[in-house]
């Protein structure tokens, strides 16, 4: 069999189309075995067989018998690596792909990092209400609440910074929060 393959290979290299066709027919079982072994997807068999033929035709041109490798071994490895690499190919999906019973699309399941317009408006209104409420507090209450909640200072740090007692900070903060609640809840 090797001598017949080698004879067909020599005729192929000289441009004989009939020899190429005959060689492809002889190597079809090798293509099918490679597909079954390395990339067995029945629905793609026709395309995979055509790819196998392309691999063989390319290998005919590139094969160098002076490297000490038999042609069939060379073809077998070319097919093996081609079909193994098919597993690495990325599959692309549309975000409009229907899922489940077809009522939802893939796009519907993706969370957005963008703020919803309604959420944005509500947050803005809440911010305006909070600023208005903060401005209605005494200067000291506002200062302590901002230092505690915004600047994240401890009560002790605020007392040291403002040069007042710890107890004064606690009482002022408590009174400020109570005043905020009264204003915001109105």
C-alpha cells in the first residue's frame, strides 16, 4: 500500500489531477477515522470531510520525503491536529438568540451597569432632599454628621478635631439625625 501511495504522491506532485483524485479516495477512510476520533460532530461531517480533503491537498504540496517521514504518517498528524484544533474554535452567539420557549432573548438576561433613567431621577431627588435637610441643621450638627458619615471619622476623632468632648459629639450627632428624620419624613 505504501508503494501505491508513494507512486500516487509522485504523480500528484507533477500535477496529475487524476492521481490527486485517486489519492483522495484512498485516504478518505483516514479522514473519516480522524473525524470520528478527534472531532466527532455528526451534523458537520460533510464540511469536515471537505476540510480533510483540503488538508491532504495542502500536505501534498508541502510534504518533503527527504525529512525521513512517511507520507501517511505526515497526513495522519496533519488531520489529527486540524480536528483537535477545531475544539478551540470559538462559537459566536447572537444576543438576540431566543432562549427557552422563545419569549426571552439572551440580551434580556444581561445585567446593565448603566443607571436606569428612573433610578437616576429618584437618586437625584433624594440627594436634593438630603442636601436641603442638611442645610436646615445647625452648623455644628451638619459638621459632625458630614465628618462621621462622609469623611468616615470616628466619634473620638471628631471630638479631637473640633476640640469638644466625646459626649458632646454623640449628643450633637443624635440630635442632628433626629432633626434630619423629622425634615425628610414630612
